[in-house]
C-alpha cells in the first residue's frame, strides 16, 4: 500500500508543466468536492465557494489508504482552508497538505488549480 501513497507528491504552481482540464466549474459542487483521475492518480478537487478559492489534493487518505478525501468536509482552521477525512476526521491543510490534527507523520499532496473561462485546470509535473 505504501507504493500507492508514494506516487502522490505536492506540486507548486511554479513547477507545473501540464495543466490538466478537470472539467467545468459546474462539475464541482459549491463548498464541496469531486474526484478526477489523472493518469494513475485520483485527485480531489474542491470548489471552496465561501472563500472564493479552489483546491486540489490527493484523494487517498494517508491513514486508512482509502480514496475518500473528495467526500470529506471542507472548512477553515485559523483561516487555513482544510479538508476533514470522512473516515477518521483527521484534517489536512488544502494549502500545503500538512496535518492539522497533530499527527505530523500523515500529510497529503496538494496541487495548484486555476480557472480559465469557466474551466477548471489542475497542475501536474508531467
């Protein structure tokens, strides 16, 4: 199972070489998420409408190793946008993937998102 987790690595916007079209804005619920597939990765994409922001992260929960983060609850913790895993309620920063629940061993990969003419793009390295 560790091999599955290893294929997810955070990508910074300055590193992006491929902008993958994930769908249109209408494909993602307000203040919620959906899962997309990019190559062999499942990516959770969130329309955080309350903040007027978009985020993407791995869909894989690093604790239970289940593809569930797109179904988690989004919110904020001290102005940090976060996702709560629906299985165990650990929370992760949607900005940098850090664990906000105090378990530094568990983190998630995050990916940049941009909106162009109503279409949603997620950035990857390849």
